[in-house]
């Protein structure tokens, strides 16, 4: 039985300005799972565009991921996911599903 193709990656140095989870064009069949590194000292926020904020505005705040937490998003291209944090020390890992 053939295994489906999938990809993995990470995003380090998450800063106070929103950036795309990856700059490489990738295609997911069902979505992407994102995991916050267990050593993160700050919450990292996940959103769907570059206007996502890190807990500062109700209308644009992203989804918070504390250290060790994960989320699965039903998106076909991880370029459409943006991340932001309160400091430049956040790290996320991701895998296509």
C-alpha cells in the first residue's frame, strides 16, 4: 500500500510582525497541523492573513497556541496561515494532513 505524500517544517524567530508560516508553496490534501514548541516561553498566535494580532485587538487577534499546544486547520496551502508573537523567541512545527 502506497503512503500519501506529506511534508513537515518549522517556523522559528516569530516576531511582533505577522509572517507567513512558510514562504514555500505547498499543497495539503486535508489541512495542516501546527504545534507550538514545548520550550516556547510566550504564546504564539495563528491567523488567516497578515493583519493578525497577538492578543491586542478583539477583531484581529489570532488563535493562541501556548507551549506544547496544537491545532489542525483545514487549509490547502500553508502560505495562507500567518503567525505572530509578543517576542522573537517563538517556534512552531507543522505537518500536512
